[in-house]
């Protein structure tokens, strides 16, 4: 089975710009979560999508938004980029709305976003 | 508030020696506990989890962890460390069920020296 694929792998944006990150979930997984991992920190939950609807959100401002498509792939959009948005953005997928009992979530390799 | 603590930023161990990476948690309810490993420029790889049952769980690459409810701990262990085990290790907790985010610790860097 295929894993979780994220694109692009690296991205440099200017403060104030907008960015879109993409994630293809593992085959058969209808749940996608996004995490932000700042340098030297653990991943922080941004939001989760289940069957194309957001069903949970962390402490991130509304300029962080997302979409999930009928094929369960997903996008993370960030508007009005700030320097502190520089981080590794991780996408994770799982079946049926939550972590699998056997291995939790399957993570992609991430997109490294640098805001200058 | 739910939280996970990894009290050590870095753990140094000689190859062949046993290793322990510590994790404590604070959540309401019965937690699902996970350990993930991250290699440079890579995502997170699942190592092991505790959901219910035997407090000692065995995972990938010879790692194991012990769930201690009274001490709210879930320490990661390996009897004999390898240089290739050098990486960043994250403990995470979820409350399970439907939608449930993972709450991660800050991570512990494991350095295994030849």
C-alpha cells in the first residue's frame, strides 16, 4: 500500500504571502490531520478532516485553513504568512476518524516552509 | 490541560548498553500512548503503542515501553543500543475513539556512541 505523500518538500515564501501545501493520504484512509513542527519542538495539531469536513482544530488562527477532497487528499492553506510560520508541516492519515489501534497515524515526510 | 513531558532534551548512551527515554503524561480519561521516531529530514515513524492490556509493549526495532498508570509514565527502552538508533524520539498521547488529535512531547534526541 502507498504511504502518505506531501508536496512540495521545501518552500520559501515572503512574509505576507499565501501558501498551499498538499497531502495525498494513504490508500484507504479517509482521515487527514495536519501538524506544525517548529524547530526544536514537538508537532502541534492544526486540524483534522474526516470525509471532507473539519472535525477538530487546534489553537491556530483562522488564517490556517484546509480542504479535503473526495479522494481524501488534502490541502493546508496559510494566508498572511508570518516569520513564526516557518516550520515543518506534517500530514498524517488514518482510517475512520481517529488513530488506528495498531499504529496510530501514518505520517508523511513533511513540507519545510521558510518564511523570510 | 492535556500534556506530555519528555524531561530530557538528549540522552547519550554507548553502543551495546541499555537505553531509556522518559515520558510522562497528564490527561483525563484512559490514554492511548505512542512512541514515534524521526530521522533527519523525515516524517515520523511509528515505533509502538499502548492502548490496553499488558503494561509492557513491544514494538519495532527491538524497542519496548512500559505503561505505568500510577506514575503516569510510558518510558521507552531497548536492552542494547545501536548507533543506528540515533534519532529524535517523540512520545504522544491520544484519548482514542473518533476524532482525536495526538499531543506530542518536545522530543528527546538519542545519541548512541560507538
